[in-house]
C-alpha cells in the first residue's frame, strides 16, 4: 500500500456523517446508506437525544454513538432516515428539528431517504428545493415549500433526497461520488455487487397493478391521513 492509499483508508481524515437514529425508523433506510458511507472510509456518527438504544420498526435496537449535544458540527453529511410512524413524531419534535437546523447550517450536504424528507421539511430545510420521498407521501413535501420531484435520488444544490427504502443504496452511492469521486463510488458498487434485478416488475405505482396501489393506500390510510395533518401543521409553522 502506497502513501496515497494509506491516507485514503485513514478514517480520521475521511468524511464525517451525522446520521439521525430515531424510534420506529425503517432499519433498511439506515443500513443501506450507512453501508455505503462506511466504505467511504470516514466516520459514521449515529445521533439521538440520549444514549438509550433506539428500536427500529423491526424491533432491532440501534445504539447511538452521539447525542444532540456531542454530535460534531463540522460534518460532511447530515442524514435522516424514514419510517412513517417515527416521522410523524419527529415533525412535531421541536428539539430534534432545532438540532437538524443547527447541524444543517454547517453541513456540506443535507440529506434524507424515504419519509425522512418530511422531517427535513418540517425543519425548514427544503424550502424552494426539489425533493423526493416515498411515493405515498411525496405530495406532502409541498407543505414545506419544497418542489415535489419524482426520482430515486433528487439533488438540488447541497440537498439530496432519496425515494422509498431501497433507494437508500442509490442515494448512498450518489453521496459517495460527491465526496470521493465517481471511481470510488463505482468500486463501492462493485464491492457490494449492486446490480439489482428484481424478480417482479411493480416497485413503483406506475409499474404496479392498480389494485395493489389501492390496497396499500387503503391499508395505510389512517397513518397517511395523520402524516398529512401533521405535515400541514408543521408547514404552517415555518
């Protein structure tokens, strides 16, 4: 290993990631991007209000490594994962929104995956920005002055947002390319053998059977209505 390679693998000199972890988050929303970030040879800070383990929607707990007070303010990436139930709570959590505003003021990139975009919106970080989210909440972004945009990854200046759940790896690779260059990101993609070939067509509303879309919206109707109400109220506070 030459000197240049040694420097590349020195994590203390690599990019810093502040990754919010929160109760009821979708584990895949966190793990997909985090796996890519880890291969950027930087430092992942898992941040919550305190050091108490945070339970995901799977019941698997994640141990925070930093609190809102101890999280570095010189991070390259501020990241918020989704999880609709947790997102609804965070949109009403003034402590969390204030923390995100603080870190976002100095972060190079302000980012999210899935419904995490609603939390960025409630913190006032998406105003006038093109942004995306999970397909069944994407229209709620307009409550925060965002420009609703379809896409696996949507980039607008220093704001990058990913679509629903599985878009987290696409999003992570995009961030890796911005921080480390396209060649590094391509090597990460190869390391992960990221070459998706889904067994079925139907992963978006446009591709799916109409009755599948309708059944999901019906089954999630109550929580989606609550998310709509909370997002609308959060937008009025901006």
